[in-house]
C-alpha cells in the first residue's frame, strides 16, 4: 500500500478525530507498531502470576532458615532495572534484647523507561493532541508491614531529565483485619502539556526475612496510551 493508504488505514482503525496526522510520519511503521491501546511495559508480570486469580498463599518453611538473610525475590525480571535497599532491623514491636526475633525488611525496586516515539507515537500527537496515558498496577496484600508498596511515575521530556508531570502513590495498609487480595493502583495523565517523550515507571515492594524469605509480589503493570484526547 502507499503511504497515504497506510495513513488512512490507521486513521480509520483508531478514529483519532482532531489528531494531527502529518504526511512526514511513516504510517506503515506506526500501524504495525500499534502504539495505541497496547501495554508499552515489557514483562509486566515477572512473578508468573495473574491478577485475575487470587495471589498464591505464602509458602511457610517447616524448618526455620538459619542461613544468611535473603533480600531479593525470585523471578524473571528481564526488561526491568532492579535494585534492593536493605532496611535496619524493625524492633518496634518486640521486647528489648530480642533483636534476633525481628524481621529484616528490604525494598525491591523495579523500573522501566518507555520511549514513546520508539513505540510508534509521533511528536504532533504527543504535543498537540496529548492522548491520555493510563498507568495501572496490582500488588499483593502481603501483610508484611503497614507500608509494602510505592509507585512513582514521571512523564519526561526529550532529555530524559525534565519532568513534565508526575504521580506518586505510597499507601498505608490496614492490617486490623486479615486480607490477602490484589490491590489496584491506577492513574490517568491528561492535559500534561507538550514535550513528553518518555514515561519513567518505578514501583517498590517490601520483602522481609524472618526464619525464611517473605515477599510482596505484583502483577499486570501497564502503561497504555489511549486513542482519546486528554482534557486541558
């Protein structure tokens, strides 16, 4: 097909009414990339679990693990940049002198940077039309601590350092009654202004070592650009 035919095909499929569709864009590449409505994060569920079924019950060891403490979860984290922050012993809820009974906590951080243009979006769409950028994540109620999850998302300019818009979530868990489900975190970026070229997605989940490794897992992370004009 010709360039104009690819452009028409893309326009008809996504109904981008009012969106700039310049002839300088390679519409065949854009059409085949399918940048709209697709999850742009790589490896969104590295723990191999789905948010559509209840999170697995923790596997409690029959014999306490007396070896060196472990702070990183198992999983295939390709596509993510990971890091671990080991926290001091939490002795707030145990008697003095009983440090050996305290859990050793750690934050496990996972982040990705999505290059919106590399995924098929074009300058005029991002700067003038400003489609909605929808963030979604699901984390497990692990009951490990009052603070077990954080999400930090930034919309960045072409230099990858200029922050055009950002959103953070740092919930406090209600542990007064036992619950072990997935919890959804979501946000819609709209009316964010021109210049956005990257999305920096970072979340942190808390783990604990106490006679074995106990983790907080996540599933279904997503960054989706919707074929919908944002509000100004």
